[in-house]
C-alpha cells in the first residue's frame, strides 16, 4: 500500500474508531438500563410488600377480634340462660352451683371483653402504621416514576445519538478499503470496541505492553498496518495522523 494511501486509510480508521468507541460505550449503557429499571422496580415492590404485610396484619387482628366477639356473645347468652335457670332452682345446693357457674361465665366474659378491647387498640396502632406507610409509599412511587422516566428519557437520548453515529459511520466506511475495514472490524469485535490505539512512551495503549523500537519504525515507514503482537490492535503514532 502506498504511503499516502496508507496515511489516508489510517486517518479514516481513526475517524471511524472515534465513532465506534462512542457507539460501543452507548451500547454498554443501553444494556445496563434494563437492570437499572429492574432494580428500581424491585425496591419499589419491597416498599409495597411492607404495606401489604401491615394490611394483612390488620385483617388478622380483625378476624381474631370477631372470633372473640362470637365467643363473648355465646358467653352472654349462656349467662342469660343460667340466670333464668337460677330462679327456677329450689334446692340451695343446686342454687349455689348454678350461681358459681354464672360467676365463672362472668369471669370468662370479662377476659373476653378485655381481649376484644386489646384487639381494638392493636387495630388502631396498626392502622396508624398503615397510614404512615401509605404516605411513605406515595412518595416512593413518585420517586420511582421520576427515576424510571429519567432512565427512559436517557434510553431515547442514547438511541437518537446511536442513529446519528451510525449515519456518521456509514459516511466513513466507504472511504476505507474493504480488506482494511474487514481487519479493523474483526479486531473491533474481539476487543470490545477498541481496534485502533496510539503508542505513548513506547507502549501500546490497548494492552500497555512496551513495544520494541522496530515496531515504531515500521509504523513510520507507512508500508502496511502494524498491529500489537500482544493484543492484536492496530497501532498508530498520534503525530503521524
């Protein structure tokens, strides 16, 4: 390849690498975005789960309270029946036994009433927590929607920029020889979007391996593309472009 032609090809490759480096960076960002949204969703769902747990707890307390209320109604009914029976008893011994039974039912009734009152207190306490959690959740939902919107907006921005870069790429590639372009794109794919690298302080800036002087001389001779023996990237000298 003639010196002037090779130098022009290197300039085109440099312009293409500038575009491709940004494209690869944006592609990596796009791949990360779904994970960001998933993480935001996960955190929001955890907050919703906390609220649901409190609501479930409130329902359980109400179920238990209703069970005790049914028991209380049964005790009150039993007391009424026993009181009716009490006035029908003639013998003192039976009268005392029935009276003792009524007292026992009354004691049970008192325990149930205290238990029911406790359930009311517990329900009030949990409901206050629920209201507080609903307020927190409302703020979390706003935050989640805002963050998701920011991610979605960024995805649109990246896709728009990618379209521009692809257009720029399509303007550059026709200026590069097919053989050179094929070599470049093969390296680009195998080296995560970095096929063309400069030499600085005698080292390849792709793998940072120190290069022998003859490699730099080969580049200056401009007879063919020179690649790093370690990372296979195409080498160039910035002052030569």
